């Protein structure tokens, strides 16, 4: 079997492959079913060339005769050929948590496609919010790069069969970390400057930025900066979470 690698600029190659399936079949060693149905694909999506090619070449040995393996650098490159190349599973590589927002957009695009395909995220980060965020945006599985290759493959098979996979070890580590944080005594003074404490107090009372700016004699843009920094320190996703966490700290 030959791993098929596509780049965004290879539109002519896409059409050539699709219009001449017999050539692709001869080159890859695949055997088309007697009904003429196309062999489904396992799609490896990652911008890192070495990673996606190594992963694809390993996976093709395991799925020989069952799936063909296609390696592409982006979701957009996959979408360019998705209507002509049927797929049964997508493996989406992620650098780290900092690229989370971009990954969420890609997962959303995959989920909203005309023919959505189960997607598995493989990431170097095991933080709970990163895992949950991926699942909330459409992933059916999350694989940490700390897992062995054999376990990762079985997780892919499980998702392909209709299941949802999350590494239990990641959840347990997150639970222990949260427990340790809850047990450690903290005060708002350990986290914030005096101005940030004033903003936190206003957020606890549900006041909007405009009112906070007026009462604390700040520009509204300055208040927004304080709110962003406070959310970052508390790892909160919105103002409501800030108020909840701040109340818990004060208790």
C-alpha cells in the first residue's frame, strides 16, 4: 500500500487521482470491491510534515486491505477532496494547547461537513479543559502523545466503531490537581493587584465594564484588560466563572 499525501496546492493532483481511480489502485496495491465501491480512507491531518508522514506510514501497515491512509496538511486540504474520497476516520494532530482555538474551528468545520466523519485529536497536552474543549467542539476521541502506539491504534478502532475515547489517566491527573488546588489555602491578595481586586469585587456584584470604569475612575478599555488578566489567572472562561471562583476563594 502507498500512503497518499496531499498538499493544498495540489488541486490538479486531486482531480487526477479522483478521475483515474484505477491508476491509484495500481500504485497503492488496493483492491476495489467487486461492487465498484471505493475503499474508505483514514485521513491524517497535521501541518507537521514529518509527523503526518510517519504516522500515516505506520497506520497503513495496520489497516492494509481495510482502509487506505491519506495524509494532508490541513482540514482545508482534506475538504478539497472529501466529496470524492470517502473516509471513515480522521486523525487531527495538535501542537499544544495554545493552538486550541484554531483546532476548535477545524473540529467545527469537520462536524458541519455534508458527510461528517468521526475525528480523533492527538495532542501533546493532557489538560482537562483542552480535552473537554475538543470533545465539545466535535471530536469523538482524544489521544495523548504519551500513550503507546498500540493503545492509540485501539482507541482509533474504538472511535471508528462508534465509541468515544478519553484517556482515563488524564482525567485522574486532572482530578488530583484540582483536589490539591482546592486544599491549598489562598487569598485574593496572592493572585491580584489592588486594582484587580477592585475589579473582581465589581464582577462579583455583576457590574458591567462601563459601570466599573466609572466607579474606579478607569478607562473602559483598561477595565477590559483587567478582566482578561483576571480570567487568565483564574483560568475562567467568562465573567460568571470569575465571580464563582472569587466567591469560593473568599470562603
